[in-house]
C-alpha cells in the first residue's frame, strides 16, 4: 500500500458534501488523498482573513485541491 492512496469519489463527497461532477473529476485527477482533500477544505474554511496565507505550508496536492475548490467557490461562504 502506498503512503497515501488517492481519494475515491465517495470519500471526496463525504468530505465536501454534494459536489458537482466536474469539481469531483478535477479533484480525482490530482491524485490527492482523502487527507489532502480534508486539509484543503479545512484550510479554506478557516478564518477568511488568512487569504493567500492559507496555502503557506500546504503540500502541492493540497494547494491544487484548494485551487479547484476556490474556483468552484466551495469553502467559506461567499457574499
């Protein structure tokens, strides 16, 4: 077993809730683990004042998932 297996669609939906198929496919293509997806979601859901600093210290896959979630406006509530 690899150090971190890629998340399944079921795991991603469990983390994000109902998710658009395109967003789901884009996340699956990153090869991110369920832990990566969870971390990306938590970082985006954290204090909105953090802004660009939310990516600091994140792994490449986490950042990639964060960018997908941000583009789809998934994460913190947007006004």
